[in-house]
C-alpha cells in the first residue's frame, strides 16, 4: 500500500523501519508524517514549565503567540525591507537606556542581539577596541589585553576571552566574598586591563555584585595609579529586575564608570528565546570602526553584530511586552516571581539538611548546599535525580574555582511558576528529602555526576 493522505500516520512506511537520522531520505514524506516524526523526537524532552534550572522564558500569552506566528518571517538585519521592525528595535533599546538611567537617551546607542551572550561579547569588543586605539595613540604595545571579572561569571565571558585573545583575570569568590565586591581588585588590574565586568545576578547563585562598590574601588585605583578602567554590567537577569524591585540601588548609568549594560530579553524581559540587548551610555564608547555599513540589501545599513540574518519576531515580542506591561506590569511580574523565590527559599531552609547561600531577594534565584557532614548516605546530586523522576529539573553542580568542593542546588523562579505550582513542587521536594533521610544504606554513586555547565 502506498503512502497517501488516507493512510493513518502510524501505518505509513516509517512504522516498520526507523527514519534515517543522519542521511537525507531518498524520497519525500507527507508533511503529516514528517511532522509526527519530529514531534515524536521531542517527546522525551523535559517539560519546560517544570525546568527550574533555566532562566529562559518558557511561557508567553496567547496574543504574543499570535504575534510570533505573524512575524517569524521577518529578518531583523534587513532594515531596508523591514523598516518598521528596525524602528521598533530602536524604540526598545531607548526604553532600556531610559530604564537604566542614561543621562541622555539621544546620546546613547544600542542594538538587539540573539541573546545576552552576544550582547556581552559586543560590550567586550568595544572595550578592547577603545583600549587598542588609546594604546596605539600613546605608542604602546596592544598585544596583551586583559579583562577582570569574578570566577563565577557565565561561560560567555570565557568564550569572549578565548575567541578574541584577551587574558581572562578571575577574582575568586569565597565564603567571605561571595561575589566580586572590589576586594583585592588592585591586584588584578593594570595598564593592559580593558575593563571590569560586574554581574547583576550571578548565574551560580543569583546574587548581585555591588557595582557601586566596584566603581568606588576603581575610582580609588585611578587616584593612585592614573588607570581609568570602565565597567560593563552583565545584567542578563538583574538589569530587568533591579529597576523594578530595587529602584534605589545604584548599579547602572548613574555610575559614570559604567560604559555599557547588557541584558537578556528572553530571561526576565519575558520573551521567548532568543533576544538580547546591549546599550552604551554614550556613542563615544562604541568605536565607529566596529560598525559595518552594507548596501546590498538596499539603503545604507549600519550593523554591529556577530552574525547577520536573524529573526525579527523576538524584537517585536519585546516591544509587545514593553507596551503590554509598562512599568507597573513589570514590577508586578518581577515581584510575583521574587515572592515565590523567597517562599521556596524559606521552606527549604527549614527542612534541616540545607543551608542557604542566598535567599532570592536579589533576582528571583537562590541556591543552597548541604550542611557539612550531615550524612554519608546521599548528596544533592541524588536529590536532583529523585526530583527529576517527578519531572522537576533542579540542578546540582560544583561552585567555581576555589570553592569547587562545595556543591549547591539552585532554583530559578520565572513568572510561569505560580505560588500554587511552587507549593506542589515543595510537596514533591519534601517527599523526596524524606525518602533520602530514611535510607539505611548509601545511595549508589556513579563514577561521574552528570555535568551542568554554566
């Protein structure tokens, strides 16, 4: 019997033979068959709503979904063909510049990216190029740039330093200095330092780094050495939290040493992946020779990005979220997530075996570790595995260098984790902790724990 629209999907020729996954098939399949094969390939993925590891938005409302479907064919880079989408992009970064206290949004400059990783790399590239220009003008060597940051930075900064030949100088975190706070900073910066990265919401734990204190330390260093070192704020999460929940916290363009800020629209900006943003306080901090101008799509189009064609739909979704929520709506959304994070942190801290690293009052993220020597029968990796059997993804992983012997678990609360769902999660969490506490023999340990790389 030949394939046709009248043959049930599971009775077509793929029922008795698996589709070749690594070679193009000789003949086409009916669209329903191809759809079912791809649909089935994704069946064993985790439920995104139960993934408490990811910062990335997993839910948008029906109107956003409709807008997404209407605009997924737009190419963000083609500003001549899609000038209205290009105008929306500019509206968005100017909204962010204003939100981040830019002294003059007309003097600022910004762009959308595929995510905060690309946004961070663009900020780093601007630092490097400005440093090179200055050094060349002074007749000095430009071959040994370095960038200073916490040992708890997200992997995108490791990539930046690797890809663009920049020495990565990591200031280790410790029990006494849980984040980069300016302590010992003078031992890491020198005339080859292109900038310092401050993180608003450390990936490992969710804690803010005190940008004001870091800036003050750099002011001190400049007075003593003459070194004028700028700050890039990696605000992947916190740049969309602090303006609403901690409006008096000085971390943004209120500090003159902050030259650029990046964020993820697809994290606490509330948009599906992937979109990010980077804004410079003033145009002079983005070197003109990093901006390309192309004419082959029509017009004279400036572009500063690591790629070329990319979806315009997420940029339009970001504008939708800005219009839909406004300041009050974002405040309510972020406060709701933080309330759930604080609730869960308090409940978990009361269970006995755990001690909190932080409590979710910066961004709605918190981490905890086991009380030392609490038990030799199980650890946080076992708890993570037990939670996974109930569908919840709550990663366990080692902290960065100098604290790598400390294992933590972390929960990221997004807006789609309601208090009702959080209570369901905690009931499952408590049940699995009770199961592990009742063990009369150690849990088997695999040779290597599954990795969780930030």
